[in-house]
C-alpha cells in the first residue's frame, strides 16, 4: 500500500468516477466546461452537448500499436508482415 494522495485529476468532479487520460482540443473543452473543472469523458460529452447543441463521441487510439490476437476470432483484415 502507498500513502500517496491520488492525483487531483484521477476522478471526475461531477460524478466522482475515474477520469481516464484522454485528449480534447482546448477550444472544445473550454466551450463545454470551466478551464479548472475536471470532467470524465461521460460528463464532458454531456456538458459539451448542453453548451453547443452538438453530439460528441470518443475515438479510442492506443498510445502504441500492437496486433491483438484472440483465439476463436477471425484474423484481422490486415496482418503484420513477416520480417
């Protein structure tokens, strides 16, 4: 166990759920919430919709790429080249 305090951005200030690392353009973020407010993706999408009238969705982009292989599932359309 550690006695370290949790990171101040580790949880959402609205719903108190975990707040994962993500990227949002600053103009979008500043339009939807206060610059000092920490919102999770779900609360941000809600605030963005209320502020702009536009629907927002998240796109998952891994920070690094690796092929995922899962037994019982078809192989991906693109396969890595043999080196």
